[in-house]
C-alpha cells in the first residue's frame, strides 16, 4: 500500500510542477539553436570591442595627462 501512495503523491507533485518548453517541431529547434548562437556571438563581439575601447580610452587619458603635465612644467619654468 505505501508504494501505491508514493505513486499517487508523485503524480500530484508532478501535476503542479512547471512544464518545460519542448519543441518537437524542427523549425522551433532550429530557431532555438540560431538564437543561442547569435547571443553567444554577440557576447563575444561585445567583449572583444569593449576591451579595445577601454584600452584606447585609457591610452588617450594617459596621453592627455602627459601633455597637461608637460605644459604645466613648461609654464612653471
């Protein structure tokens, strides 16, 4: 009897669990694969160019501070 109660409880618990979205249609599966690839590639591109932008802006700030320090040095001399 306890085995039968367990099966009933399992059925009740499974009835209230959220169901996973399953795509049995080939078009739906293809859309999921394409969207996963596009989001992964977008993240790679953002990481690549975001790093370059930060390093370029850091270089520009460094150069500008060097020029300002040189002008102050020349003015105080």
